[in-house]
């Protein structure tokens, strides 16, 4: 597959872990369901988005190439970076129809384990296995083997394994499983980002609090995921390019930092690249359909019947 240089802007789209069982996520209609409607997409919606991104000429690229200006894509195609937030599989999500953890199947492929009122099973119904399989079917959907960035916090574990529960006799096995999954992900084009340890709003933290949070993520996350130079702000909240918190993160090794915005943006200030990501979720479906039209058609992607809206 021949690649040609790209000199324009690079999109960056992000998702949360996918809703596998809309019947559990959206019902009962409580505050948790409203959060899922606002900030998540379903497996069905994500599959439709992948199909339309491919049909509309988009190709996955690595974030490091994007910030370095060395992006190359198949002729006639356009680049985008993909990321996924909160790849921890938080406790509150598990009984509401989302995955429990990432696992390796018998062939070494990364899948998602689901545990709900139908039992425990391993499926393809999550962002990582769906992207992996889509790239196999459509190699031109990935340039140089790029997949996406998995952003993990730390306070409820990593990749679905509760590696921070130090008094659990199974924590050693959990860490070993997480390291094996992380190694497979890195080998197949995925990379990782620090999404903070405690998922706290940076704009409300002191520099010393931010430093402690970063140190803890490095202590617990890096032995499993490896080192990373990418930091993804919780809630997209940042004090702005060149500010002391941003500089502190840069000095800790995070020279690529990502906020949230309605359009592609990449700026370089004081040794730090700031890249904006578009949030793809229920809020975007409701309020940003026109802005997303070059990527996919919200009207044919959104599953209104599943959402009950």
C-alpha cells in the first residue's frame, strides 16, 4: 500500500468504552443512564461510524506523526487519530451493559470480557477488537499499522484489571494479565496515554496535587503499560498552553497533551504540543451533527430506538 505525504490538518476523535447492552445502560432512566446517553456510544453505533469513516476516505494515523508533521496516508485518503478514554472498565459501568476487562483469547487476540445477567463471555463487542478486525478487512484504514491511543486512569485499575488493590491476593495475577494484554496491544499498533490517576479536573488542582497524581500514575501505570509522552486531560480541562500545570506535565515527559474541542487544532507552545480531540458521543450526536458531516452522518448512525430518545 503506497503512502503519500499529508500537509493539512489531522482530525482526532475520541470515544469512551462502548455500550454493549443498551437495555442495561439506558434503563432504568436514572442519572447513570443519562450519563451513558450523553457521553457514550453503543457497539452498533460505533460499527456504523467505522463503516462511514472508511467510506468517506479516513485513515488511522499515529499521533506522533501528526505532531511531527510526517503523516502519510494512502493516496486520496485523509488522516485521523483515534483515542479511547477511561479504559479501566469502572465498577459502575460493569452491571450496566459495558465490558468488564480486556483479555487475550486462545489465539492471542485482544477481546472484551462481559459479565452480566446472561453470564460471563468473551466477545468482539468493544472498540479495540472492532478496530482490529476492521483494519484486517480494510488495510488502507490504517497507515503504518496505526490503531489508536488508550487513555487509562489508575484509581480503579488498568484495562479492567484491579491492579491497584494491593491487599487482594489475586493482584499479582491481575498485573500479569494486564501486562500481557498491554504488550499485545503495543505489538498490534495501539499506544497508551496517561489520563491522570484520579480523573480530577486539572483546573481545580494545585501543582503539588498534580505532581502527586502524576507520580502515582507513573508508579502504577508505567510498569504495566510502559512509558508514554501523551497526557489526555480529564474532562478535556486544561489551564492553557504555557501555563504552569501544562509546563509541569511537559517536564514530567508529557510533550503531547490533548484537550477537547469542536474542530481539529494542533499548537506548539513552550515545548508542548496541544492537540484537540472531538468527543463522539450522545451530546455530539444531538448538537454537532453538521460539524461531523465530513466524518459520518449522525442521522444514519445514531440508534434512537436503543437510546429510547
